[in-house]
């Protein structure tokens, strides 16, 4: 007769467990093997019920009504401007159906609440004369708030392609919160999509106006980046908007037309300058990680000598990284000025 250990279970399951154990002791080895499997699944069940999964309150937050006077617009606003038609449509919807989705806000040190997502809903409620607005309060830092605002606006298609490009550039290059690949994983898109969006900002202002007015599609504008001359870019953009050229027709014209195909030097320059851009992004990401560590130490209650020395070391490394970023940017400018001369000398020889 084989001995089978019995673990403490709930009182309701004790009788059922004892019946299975008695039958297994009487039966063959296969019956005892089934009982062991039963015990295994039962222990897993107990672990899940006694220790349920918990989620951080930082991202769950709480729902509450906040006075309109205590709510402020975000410091890093993704939209350049708000059209009257967009505000009017949301205003009519809120007036008839109410505020269906709360505004996401985060508390600030001055006692006010900054909007993370829902600026148009807030402006509509304010125009309707509401004194309090239902808000979803979340405790977020600048990077987390920026990510949530970016994801919300992209899902709602509430920002233009150029506003999206500026937001991507601010995240990767200006703030150094992550690389293009990391941002692409968070946005659920490809790195090439983000890099092409950021490259739209290098086009002339008249092309930007066509993109904003939806005269020129962003995908067609991306093909203009192969041309080095801004005047030729604008001329081809006018031709695309007039003749409604497709992507294949634009690529064929750039490759076969000698007026536009003189772009080999510009492509070489951009490929060589990518190393400088990647270096700056890596240094800014490291600088941002150090600043996050310093903020975590400042928020902690321990203020002993060891923490003071760690903060001094981190601040020293932050200064070194800032100096390195400035040095790389200066070197990039000098290299960009002389690179065309080097290419011309190499082609002549």
C-alpha cells in the first residue's frame, strides 16, 4: 500500500480529496499517478486564489470629478492648434450624450492636474460651462504621460502627420526617452515608419502646407526626400498634386528624369551623418536614464552619506554626457560643411 501525502486544503474539498486518495490506494499505480496530477493542479489553484495578481496603482489610478479651474493643459502638447470644427463636433456630442470617456490627468506638485489625454474634451466641457469634469487620475512621469498621450492621439487619428513627426522627434532626439526601435514597439508600428515620419520635417515649408491641407499625401512626400534640392522638391510636389501621381510614377520620374536624379551625393551624406545621429540618441537615452535614477533617489526618504555620494557621481556622469552630446553635435556640423568638398574631390580623382 502506497502512502500519499495529504496537504491542508479548504474544508469543502477535504471529503472529495479523501475519497480520491482511498480509491488510489486500492487501485494500481496508474490511479495513484492521476491523484498526483490532481494534487498538482489543486496546489496551483490555491496559489492563484490565495495570491492573486496585483497591478500597480500608478497605471490603474482612480476616477473622480475635478474642478475645471484645477485642470491645466499639458506642457508637452502634441497638437499645434485646435480647429473650431473639431471642438464643435465634440461639444455637440458631449452636450447630447455627456462625457462618455473620462479625461486622463496627472497630479502636479502645485496641487493642479495636468491633462495627459483629452484636451478637446476638456475645452468642450469648459465651453459648456461645466464646473467639474470626470477625470481618470494617474500618477505618471513625463515620459509615461507623453507615451499615453501619443498612443491615444494616434488611435483616435486626432493629430496630423507633421504633428506626429514632431512628437516622434521630441521623444527620440530632443528628450532622449528611447530609440526609434523602442518607440516603434510601444506604438505598435515599424521603425521605418517612425524614421520616415521624422524625415518629413526636413522638407520645405510649402510642402508642409500641402501635407497639412491634405493636398499632398505623406507617402508621396516621403519620396521627395531622395532629391537634394529644395526647389526641385517643391516643383515635383506641385506636379504630384496637380497630376495626382502615384508612388510608382513618382519613383520612376525621380530615377529616370535627369532633372531630379542628381541625388547620389545627398544620399551618401545622409548615410554618413546617421552615425552622428545614432550617437546623439544613445547619449541622450543614457542621460535620461541617469536623470531618472537621480529623481528616484531624491524621492526616497533615506538621506545618508552613501546616497549623497551616489548622487554626486550620477550628476558628474550627467555633466560628462551633456558635454559629449555638445561635442558630437559640433563635430556633425563641421563634418556636414566639408563633406561635399570631400565627395567632389574623390569623384574627380
